[in-house]
């Protein structure tokens, strides 16, 4: 028997005897003969710890990680510094090997952590309620779109800014296709902001909401207040997809009249992890709380009157409401949510602002240095935060290949999203002046 | 520990000027924020605590959690098996974890090889042909799988096919998923042992059928013996079969959904393949399909050309993307680590022992507790109240178990069994633990007769006692700010 399976030898025989059978096969006699799988599954192993470490270390050596390459990639996933306390806390078995906190009396740790997360997100976004997190930003976005459609009778369309992450738009399109709902894309202005005049032209009775991203996919800071006003005057919902780090310096969307805030919490202390797991942020107004998808924790008390936390409003959820639930989601990204909370508590009000200021300052420095080379042009004239889009005058593929050989992940080639020659560059507080200067030097040499 | 110093929210520990972060000095000119020409934040109301405060805070609240590393967690349908430690180490190898999703494929060959190999493992365990690792959770896998079924019917021109049949014993996510994909739900009553009632099935199958969702073994822990007949009925009517992989831990190496006639399925790697539940996530819900459906899977698919691995987006008939990037990779790495640690033979042993452990519990517990269906079970079984104390609720039994140091089983599910208590021991529990658990349940049965109040007022020894759910739903205090408002 495998080492993770404790009952073998005499124990096993004793158990079989206790239940009155002579072999394991008897336990599977209810499976029809022709459905019984014969022989062994064709999976190598079992590997010892040493063998598995060797195998995975070899695989790791075939990759090039951000320890080896200086990372200027962003597009929704950012190489911010992950404070070391985070891994210590989330490595506690009590957090990572516990189940969903359905038995509140023995789950107060997770429940309190969720309550604090909800509190932190409402404070960060300026909204009134937050759920316990969703799969990721793209899924929070689609859930917000569905929420807006459910909130307005006879609606059949959502407006999405072209400044929203293209993969988020893809996910929304996938889901809404199967609900016979339309996605209309709102183009950007020359500044790179959502064109609200064009949005006005796309309006109709069936429109339920407008979604923008801020700062948007191309790095440009949107006029969120104007978007919220547009939504109000058209009696639709406004949905703002945020980078939570930007809220260290940018006004909270809740103070600008936004109805729903969503976003990806990766940048709050979650490592790169090749795209996941991260967490989806979702926060809104309290009047809409009964429409919120996913888990929500509330403060309560136990029979002795002590403070206690518990999952609440469960009547919205799939295990109670089944076909009529607000969503089919039955988990949250609890451990990633814990990471985001620890991150926000570690940084505190000064630290989050500092990360935002440093990222913005370094991005501004690099953007200017690259434009000064004369090799690039700005794609949009609008103000940017920690990320910006430039058009390269030469062969972008060759440039990025050359940069990789010199030890840089030089940015996201937007050709993958149909924009040939455009480069999206992100700069976090981790990048140093020396790294950026070396990057600009390399660009000059390779051009 | 109910000491008030420790029993506080992080916000109540905040003190102006304290901080836990450390950053180097800014080495370029600071940007003039006014030049951003956008409204700026006037206040940012986050806690201010020291690193020591922070660590104590989380260590103290963590001790109020039950966890698999602390004790037995017999939650039916959740497969709370031991979470091997090596999986955590491997997921943290920098060369496997510090990777950006938009790096060039040439810098990702190790990771793509690992994921490709994982796909092959999953296909072998399930008997499916092609896998997609993208869905983030079991429910997300269901959603993606039903989208594949809907896309198939669209491409076949069967736009009338909108009905998904579910037995009434199904997991709650099944009907919720049906709604989310824009299908219509047809729920059919199960026969007495939770299996599909063939006559009921035949009565609802017609030309509007899109498919059927099923888990096997079913939610009573019993193997659906006439699955082939069910599959034939659905296929002959032009529908497809969806397999909910929640119960895969019962049958690895013993039977495969692909061989039973299922066309689409999902795995819950946080159940079957030991990845930690994390207090409610993250998980991962890879899906598998038969070849004829492969072109509809989410993009990108992870493929191999010669010795090169790559992400293939070139599937014009794909349902599209269901999640940004490629799935919950960090969790998939843990699943890979587990499967490689077990090997094919080890996986069969795991299922064998999960089933033996369940039967071992069932055989003894049925003497004290009602067992609605007395048949050999698979990895789990469902009890229905104490024989000698029929008025004592399952909720009270569950809460009393917490006092004995065990997590409660899944309660009041499946819905077709009154006072249901669903017990799944998994293969990683020792005979001694199982014996101790049964001793506790028998002691509780005795208490239920002699002193039912002891159960009604349980738990007595947990960090908090029974929590008032009605108050929470009425007061709706969902944040620290709400709490302060309430107090004022």
C-alpha cells in the first residue's frame, strides 16, 4: 500500500473480516462486469520524494522565471513585491487544509478572515458590501454583467469598453452567447479613454450596464466619474474593473458614483503563478446585496452572546436555491483572499500608497526614457498609471527576442490581440532605475 | 482562547503610525500626482499594524479553525483526504511558480510539459480523450462542460435542444449551472436508492433533449448499475451525457466515466487529487471530453508538436474562454505532484481503501443509526437519524460531534433523504481514527436518548458556541464599518 494509505497488512485483513468479505474485489461487485477497468492505469510512479523533486526541478529548469528575467510584463498580472509574511501565514495548516466554513463553530478563523477581507475591500473601493471573492477578475466581471442583466427587466445587452482586458471581454462573450445576450463594444478616444459619445449612440432600452476598466488595459486612466454619470442618466448600472494597487492613489470608485466594482486581486500579494490561482474582487451598494453572487460572511453572536461570524444570505446560493440561485459558484478563492487581506494589512494606508506612487513614478521614468529614444510613439495621449502602450517603429518581434536574450521580458506584444507593432509595458515598485536604464540601453542597441 | 486582547479584529489593533511593510527608497523622481489629471484619493482607511501584531493576529484566528491536519473531516461529497506536504513544496519551486502568463512559449517549456503530462494522466483515469485544464473549480467545470454540450447542439443545428435532465439527488451546483448556461431544467425523481428511475427517464426524453447530468457513484454513494442503459436512452434520443466528477475518489482504476458512456466530465482536483481546500478555494475543475467534442473545448489547448509544447488558440468552433489565462495553474501543479506520487497503482489503492473505509463505518454504524439503503456502498454513505431517538435532529448530532473533536459530516444532503448525514472517510484515515469516530457517534446516540438537551445545546467546547444565523441575516453586518454603525 502507498505511504499515504495507513490501513494495510494485518489492519486491512481485520477490517475486511469485520465487514465479512474476503477481498477488495467484492466491494466493487456492483459495477457491471463489462464496465470494470482491468489492469493498472497507465500512469508512471509511484515516485519517491527524491524522484519527484528531481523530475520537477528538471522541468523548472526548462522554464525561465522572473528570477532570471527582468519582468516588464503586465496586462492584468503584475510583478509586485510579495511580502514574506504572507507565505508564513498561509502555510498554516489551519488555513490551507480547512474546508468551506459551513460549521461556523469550528471555522471562526476563516470566517473572521473573510469578514476582514470584505471590510478591507469596501474600504479600498469605497463601496458598501463585498463578497468573499470569486474565481478571478474575468469571472467577477461576467458575474457583474449577469447581475446587471438580472436587475433590469427585458434587458438583453451590455456595453463593454474596448479598454477592458481583451481576455475579460472574451470570457464575457463566452458566457453571454449562451444566454442570448449581446455584448456591444464601446471604442476608445484618441486619448485612450472610453468614448461616451459613442456609448450614447449604442444605448437602447435593452442595455443593462456599461463596464470600463481603470486604469484600462492600455494603461490609460479613465474618467470614472463621467462613466458613472453616463450610467445614471441612462438608468443603467456602471461597472468599474479596477487594479486594486491603483486605489492607493486614485479616488475610490465608490466616491465617484459607480454601482459595482470588480477586478482581479492578483496584484495584492499573489505571486505570478502563470495566470492563477488569483481572486476576483466584487463590491457593490448595500441595496443590491441580495443579488450578489458567491459567499458573504456576516457578524453574529453565539448563544452566550460572544462575537461570532457566519456565512449569511445563503438563500441566494446554489445549495439552497438550486435552479434559481444568483450564480452556480460554490467556492471562493479563500486562500488567495487571505493573501490579499494579509497584503493590505501589511502595507497599511502608507504602504499601499507608497507602492502605487513608486510604480507610477518608475513607469513615468521608463516611458519618458523610451520615448526619448525616438524609437517609439505613444498610442494614446491619455495619462497613464503603472502601464503604458507604445508603438515601436521597428520589428517588434525581433526586439522582444533580443531583449529576452539580454535578460528582459520586454513587455506584452499586443499583436496577440490584433494590434501589430504595439507594446504594453508595466512597471512595478520592484524595478530599479538600473534595470530600467539597462533596458533602454538594450532597446537602443537592438534597434 | 477567548482573551479579549486576542479576540479582536485587525481594525481594532490598528494604531496610527504603525506599519509592517518595507520598501527601498524611490530611486527615480517622484511623479507629480496632480499631473495625472484625475481625482485623487484623500483618505485610505487601511489598518496600521506592526509585523508582530499581524502575525499574532493571524496565528490566533487560525487556531479557531478545524482543519484536515488537525483531525478527521468526514464530509460527504467533499473528499477531505490528507494534503501531502511535498505538493506544497513543488508548487513553490521558483522556476515553476514565478512565471507570467504572457511569457514567450520558449521560456515555458517545462510548465507546458508538466500540464501536458497532467492532461494525459487525467485522460487515463477518466477514459476521456481530450482534457482542458482551464476551469477554476468543479462548478466552473460543470459550466464549461455544459457550454461544450450547448455548442455541440448549436453546431449540429439542434437549436431546439434545451432540456437538461437531472435526478433530484443531484448536487445543488448542477441545477444552478443549467440555469447559467441558459438551458431548461427537467428534474426527475430518483428511485429509492438514488439511482435514475428508468421509467421516469423515458417519460421525459424527447426531441428537445440536450443532455443528462449524473454522478456515479450517485450522491447516496451507490454505483449506478444500469448506467449503460441510461446512456443508450440518452444517446438514442440525440442527447449527451455529463459526468459530475465529485465522486471520482470511489472508482479510480476500477471504472472510468469514459467507458460508461459519458461524453463530457469534470474532475475536482481538490477532492480526488488531494489539493488543499484552502478554507473554500482555490480548487481546479479540469474537464474532459470524447474526441468528437474536442474542437469545442475552451481555448487555448495545450498541445505538442514534435518536441515543442505550445498553446493552441486555433479552434474556431471553441466555446471561447471561460477564464482569463489558463486555469488555476498553482493548484494543477499540486495535482500533478500527487498523481506522480501515487502512480496508477497507488490511485487504485486510494479508491479501494476509500471504499473499504466507508463500508467499514457503514457496517457498524447501521446498528445505531438508520441506514435507508443497506447495500455495499462506494466511498460514502448516508445515514438518517438515530434509531432509538428519532426526534433528535441531524443538526444536533453534527454539532455534538464537534465536541468530540471530529468535524461534522455533510448534513441535510442529498435532499431525498430526511435528516441526511453523509459520511465520506477517504482512504487516508486509519482504522484507529475510524474506530474513535464510531465510538463518538455511538456515545452521541446514547446521549440522545438519555440527555437530548446535551445535543440541542451543543457544541460546548468549540471556540464559539452555536451561532445565530438568523440574527446575521437580519442585521446584515458585513464589514467593520457596518459594525461601527451598528454600535453607534
